[in-house]
C-alpha cells in the first residue's frame, strides 16, 4: 500500500523578518527573545505566499485528493493551513475541504525562543474554528522550555514518531503544515535512520510556504532486525530504482511508472510528442496550434496562422476622427504621434511655438502672420483696381476736351 504525504512549511512569519534583519535565522541574538514574537503570526508577505500557494493547489487539483490536513498548533502554521486548504468556501462550493487537525508532534523545535511557544488552545480555538484541537492534550503550552532548546536528535526522534502516527492513519493522502527545522530533520531521519530512499532535493531546508510531495510504499516501513536480510533479498528481487526520479518501484509496475510519470506526452493540438517536464511550456508558449488572438481585431486563431492573418488584418484602414484621414491599423500607433489633430501633436506644436499667441507686452495680442499677408494682398489688389479705374476715366475725357 502506498501513502502520499504533502509537506508544507508555513509561510513567512514576522519572526522570520526580524531574524533575517539581524543577520541570520540560526544565529542567537536579541531578536529571538523578543516578547512581541510570541507565537508569531504571518507577515504581509507570508499572507501573499499563502494566497499564491492556494491558487497553485487549486490549479493542480491536489486539493481534490487530500483526505486530511495535519497542522502544528503554532499560529503561523495554522494560518497557513487554513489559508491554503480552506480559503474562501463561497468561491467554489465544489472544492474539497478536508478536515484540519492540530497536533503537537509536528511543531517546531521547542524551547528558548518565544516565537516557538504557542498561545493557549482556548484562545486559538476562537480564532481558528475550522481546526480540530482535540488531539492537543493541554490548554497551555507544557512542552516549551524557557531555559533549554530541544536538540536536533530529539527533533528527529519526534519526527519519526510523527511519521509512524501518520502511517497508522487510514487516510492515504495527508497534507502536513509544519516548520523548517522539524520537516528537514524528519526527512533526514527517514532517509538516514530508516533507509528510505529520498531524493537529495527533499532533504534540504524548506523555503517559506514551499510544498514537497513524498510517496512511501508498504515496503518502506520499519523491518524487525532479525528479518532485515530476508527483506533486502525480497526488495532486490522485486523492486528497482527508477533511473530518472530515484524512487523504488515494483519491477512489475516499472513500465507503468515510467509511462505515468516520465514518458513523453503527445500534444493533443499539434500531435507532437513532448517531454513531460517541457509540456506545460510547449502548450502555453511553443505549440503552433495553440490559440492566440490577433492584436488588431482580437480574433482567436491558431498561432501558426497568426502572421498571415495579421498581415491582412493590419492593412485594413480606419478613419482617424482627428484629422479625417484613413490610417492602416498597423500604423495606428505611429500615426497618433504624428497626427496634426492629436492632443500629443498639439502639445508638441505648442512646445515648438510657446509664445505664438502671447501678447506684445502692451496688452495687445500679436497678429497672426498669415492674416497680415492676406490683408496686404487685398489692399494691393484694391489700389491696383482703383488706379486702373481712374486711368480709364482719364483717357476717356481727354479725347472729348481735344
């Protein structure tokens, strides 16, 4: 029987911000002992991280398969658990909302630091009505020690007890919201002390709000010492290590494992076979048959036809109501910067002739140059006409006098 566990470290808390500002999370300094960090809540950045992780889990449909959520009873972990696995129920009533249970076994390394000391359960029960606290035995924090911090060996041992408790649960897929040190020490103990093969990437320190998936098979359980040799022979005969992901897979299911996990995926749009890890990028950015929209008419069409469509579509014209001329769609932007009727062009013109309409300093407005030229032309024509008229009259009278 296979079990799947989703391990999630809490999102950024205010204690993370305070400790990073002091030069290091694992260095002891005054920031660790600040009373304001008691049972530290999430920071504004941490709340954003929760929202982003919630969206990713919904998109991947992981929420539909999770049967139970276990959370540390520290505030930052509970805020993360509720934010990711509850969210806004009214948004989509079809979403799965697994029960959330608080458990002391998966809390952070205990002692010394106020940020790792929890508030009373009676107080937290009011703030977190969606969480079941029946597994927490004491109302006040009886495990936190003021003078001494839990050592890493104790954390590892507690982590293995927690994993044993998880294994004995009836649920097959469980999400765990806990803390960086606890999660790392638990997985290291599982790998080194129980000899469960885990990838190196699973054994590093978790980032805030990071999610990692772990699958444990029935054959990975603890084996009594007298039977270990026989068990190893059995594993060598029936299991093989996947060359791609490193998981131990039953030999009879090796082909199915490769097909479902690592085999190239055929693209339903272009019919090409794509490597599984590159499929999402192919589907969204590369596939020639993916649907895109024309930048001119916003018509959806396959990407392979976009260039030809836009070549035609961009040559269509529309009337510019500012200058009453027809402009090709592909030249609309450049036309707007040059159009004599556009606001932008008028602004540029006013910058080039900033004093064209200013007064002359005596309260009179300057005359427009074109207006003066027209008046002079009319005046010249009028004088010429009068001269011609007088000349004609003069020459008509002279013969009469003679």
